[in-house]
């Protein structure tokens, strides 16, 4: 019962480096999301996807790109990492289009940019 | 955008005590959801509420959708050590899902 799997769990980047965070779900969900979690703040939506081949911007998309080439995978890319992107990143998926039946979250990726 | 204010920010309680926390906003929502996050893990859905005034239980947890649609409450009865974690509320209006900053719960045995 894997659910949503995120890799890696931890990463340290130098300013200006790039990386890709991987998210895979095995529940056949159409809808997938990338959030960031910062201390004292609620989860903030970076990008989301309503199906294979589609992506859309969320609340805080700047500095990130995403791709959904396969239904089960949603990739988050950082083109040129900045210290402000130090955060915990969560991928989520949902069966319902608006998430009103709840999201299934991965266990997170803790990213530090130095 | 719609902001959710969760309170308290943190709670330190004794095992066996009851816990109450809430989530308020100046905006209305159509759905309220409550999640729990264990250390090093992602949030897990506890309860979903879909109608103003609705009261829903999940074991020792009870949540209510406020009559004004601007707030929601979560109660935990007879707390146990495994209740430790961060509890998040989330509100949904149309296609916009917003999360509160969380209530961190510590339970002392």
C-alpha cells in the first residue's frame, strides 16, 4: 500500500544548483499537487495537475517548474535554487477534482539551499 | 486570498485530558477538512465536513462545521501519547483549498 512516494527525502543544494523532486502515486488519481511547508505557515500550493500532460500554477509558482508526462508521476523542478526555497515539499494526489474528499500526501522532501 | 487562522498554535496537555482547537476565517468555505501530521510524515486526513452545522466523529475525534461557514472545530477526547503531532485545518471554496498553520499538540504521559 504505497500511496504517494516522494524521492529524495532529504537534499542539500548550493545556491544556483538545479534539482528535480520525484512524486509517484499508485492510486490512479487524476489530480496531483505540489505544496511547500514553512514554519508558522500553512501549506502553500506551488503547482498542480488535473491529468496526464496538464499542469497549472498555484499560489507560489515562481522558481519552480513541473511536468506530468505519465499519470502516476508528477515532477517538481528547481531551475536555480535560492535560499528562499529552503522548505519541506509535499506531493499530494486526490480522487476528486477539488480535493474535497481529501488529499493523500507523500512523506515529504526536506530541502536546504545554502 | 482566504486566510485560515488556527488556534492555539501549540498545546501541552496531560494524557487523558480533552483537547479543543479551532480554525477561523473571514471568508466562507464549502468544505472543511482536518489533517494530522506525525513527525517526518505527510498530513493524513482525519475528518471531512461538508455542511454548515455538521458534526462528525472519528473515534475519539469530533469535528464541527461552523454555522457561519467561517469556522471549524476539532475536539479530541481522552488524549493518549500517540495523539502527538500537528493538526491542520483546510478549507475549500470552489476550487481553492487553503490550509491553516497548524496546532502542535504535545501529550505528557
